């Protein structure tokens, strides 16, 4: 089954080439889809050059407007589904997500519908965060678990691996979140649909190049957005079809 990793970018020129090199070191057959939001630092041009050097293996989507992480992912996911990829991964472009975990994600997906990389499955596995940032993240995770009743240890992370049928079933057209709430909403939709979601432990290393994009606006969006998710949960709720069960049983 062909797999692709979707990577949104905005001002990641220092990170892009090292990331792609590490990706292929650990998963040489993996295709790469860069979704660039018209980065003023030239990230899109670097992505195009990498695509020219790796035809048929690395692809670039150029978006004219920077309108949120969620919109970038949705466009990338739609493109991946249109190209008939069976496995779709997602990860940050800033080297915070270690590509060495990719084989483990793919292995675990053999027995699941969605695999989440968790920073908190075995204690706290975060490098280069100060105490305030760490507590904020932990509180956010507890808040999400309290409101949504999802049992997962890390609902705000962005290192994930999807089966095609899971991503199709969540309803990309109905996704309303734009910032980091997007990560919560997508997992929530898969969970409410009845898909099997598993976590694997990862070590998250805070970006060491460029500038972090976290802001209070993003945080407040997540706080109010989780309540909105809960209110909409009845319309999201569904069940895995017999076809989905058969697909999982025969893999």
C-alpha cells in the first residue's frame, strides 16, 4: 500500500530539506506532499526544487492565503485521497516530530484505523519546553478529555497516521476548525465514528530553527472549540460500516 506524508509549511526554509532527508532515511518508499501557504521566506521555492529533484515522489501544493493549519491539512488530505493513497500520515515541518517513528506508525496501523503519536503515554516526553508551556499543554489535554470523554493521553498532537477509509469517513467538508483545534477535532471525529484509535509513545523536541507559531488566539480557539465539538457530537456520531470491518480484517 502506497503511503504519503502531508506536511504543511509556512516559513520553514531552514527545516524542509533536512526533514525530507530524514524522512527517506527511515521510510524510503514514502511519498511526500508539501502544502505551502505562500511562505515569504521562500519555502515554496525550496519545495519546488526538491520536487524537481525527486519526480513522482515529492509533490507541492501552493496555497495563496495563510488561513490556518486546519485548512492546509484539509487541502492536503483531499489531494492525497484523490491520488488514491491508502495510508496518509501527517507531521510538523519544523523537525519537532522525529521521522524515526515512521516505521512504528506504519506497523501499528496494520491493526488500527488511526495511530496517534503521544507525548504523554509514558510520562512526559517533551524536550525544550519551559514549565509554563508544559503545564499549559497538560491542562489542555485534561480539559479535552474531560469535555469530549476521549480516553487518549495526547489529543493536541499533530503526528498521526490515517487509513484512507478513516479519513474519508470523518467528513473533511464538515471540519470547522482552523488552528491547533484541528488536531483535536479530527481525532474526535474518528473516535465518535467508532474507528479503532491507538497511541504510540513519541519524544517531542521543540523546534530549534525558526519561530514557534503558538499564540493566545490559538489557545482560546481550542478552549471554545472543544465546547463546540461537544455540542456537535450528536451530528458527528456514527458507526463503522461492515465494509470498514471487512477492510480491517483482511489487512
